[in-house]
C-alpha cells in the first residue's frame, strides 16, 4: 500500500506540474482601446513566445474598470493616465520594473519622469505608450477670424450657434471650459466649480452635438455642419490628410495633452506581461502609431526616423520634448463622480 501511495503521490505531483505548465503557457491578454490591439503592438511578444497574444477591447476606462472589478484578469491594460490612481487604489495594479523593458530608455524623458507614475526606485505603475492633444479643430474657410486668433471663444460666439461641438467626457470638456475661465480644473474650489457649471450651461445652447466619435466629428466638419469641434488631434489629422481647409488651434497658454500607457494587472504572468508591454513601445509600433492612428508615440527616439511630411500633417514640431512641456497634462479630476453627474444633467438638452 505504501508503494502504491508513493506512485499515486508521484502521479499527483506530475499532474500538478503539467497543470502548472499549461497555466504558464497560456498566452498573455492585452486589454486595450480598439486601435491598440493591432498586431504591430504585439509583434515582439509573439516572436519571443511563438504564440499570439490574446486581445480584448474596451470602449473607455470606466467600462474596463467595472469589468476588472467583477473579476476579469487580463495581463496588460491600456488606460490613460487620469484613470491610473483609481485603478491603483482598487488594488488592480502591480509595479513594473523598468530595467526589464528593453525599450524603456527610448521613451520621452518628459513622460517617463512624470512624478505621478513613479512606484519607487526603478519602478513605475504606468509605462507611457502614446500621447495626444485636446483642442478645437476648425474650418478655416468658414471661421477665418478664429484661425487667425487661435481662440477657443468660437464655442460661445452667437454667430456660430448650432455649428460647434464638444467631447462628451468630463476629463476633456470640463478642464477645457475651466481653462477658458482661468480656472485649474484639477484643483477647483466649490466657488470655482460653480463658475464652471454656469459656463457649461451657457455652452449647451450653442452646441450642435456632444460626441467623442472621430468619424461623426470629421464628417460634420467636412460637410460644414460643424464649424468648430472640440476634438483630439487624430480628428484634425484625418481631415488634413484629405486636404480639407482645417486648423488645430493652439491658443495662448497651450492646449491639453493626454498621456495613455500600459499597466500590469496584479495577477499577471509577469514575464509575459513585461514582454507584451515592451512590444507596445518598439520602434515599429511607434512608427505604425504615428502614421496610421495619428497619436504621438511615447517612443520619441523612433520619431526621429519619421519624415517631415508626417509632422506637417499633424501640425506638430520635431522638437517633441519642448512641445510636450508647452501644454497642460490631463490629470485626475477630484470629486469626479459629482462632476460626471452635473455634466450629464447639464448636457441632457443636447440631442
């Protein structure tokens, strides 16, 4: 009986090892916005492990957060920076050792040294992946005075009532309108928040639509239905490449800059997760990103190989470090739930 027990024990142990092997060989999962699950962002991982990475898509970080809180456990996720504190506080993230990323030092110094991403010596919570801007795309032939002034005041100009639009997310629209009032949305007093709400209520009757759909915004601007649209630079770039008469406004004091990146789930297969993160910040991924998506890569070393034509289409300078420092980085909004509730109520009259 003892011998049989030993054989049985050995068999159990062997099966356990096989089971562990199967678990270890499971492909890593990337949970991302749709544009960023393209094979260019997983190629390095797939070459190393000889397997395709699993990919899953989310529409926004709130959806992704809810799904993970309900038990979904991807290995690598792709939020924007303003969402990271919430994910970290919920215990969803694991720090990333930057020395284990071959491409870390190819990233912009401005981005990799942001204080809010640091997790201790040699570690970060968030690896910058790409960045972009939030401003107004305008039709220069229909509103030439604003092309000259670079002012965001077109949103409130009675002349263009019913022909302007803003983005639906509070992380974009609320800081934008606050900045027009000289208010820092990331550190508002109650009195300042009241001022911003009053300005938002004055904005709503001016609006044709509230939308973050690039296609809808581009079509509205191309047809002339919209004269000005709060948008990301990607909307402007798509129209500029089609030689439409558009400009992307850079007002005094600069525009907003969002930074999105890659984070590791606390229960990730760390080796595979690190490889998947490294895969997203390769030179090839960066060149694909700037030429096909029109977001700017955090890998600024790779950008040195991109021709001038691409910079001209996006209306960005080759000196990206100086440009990054010229605007306002989007950060987490305090009391965001209250802000979302207020903006939802204010904009409810816009169809």
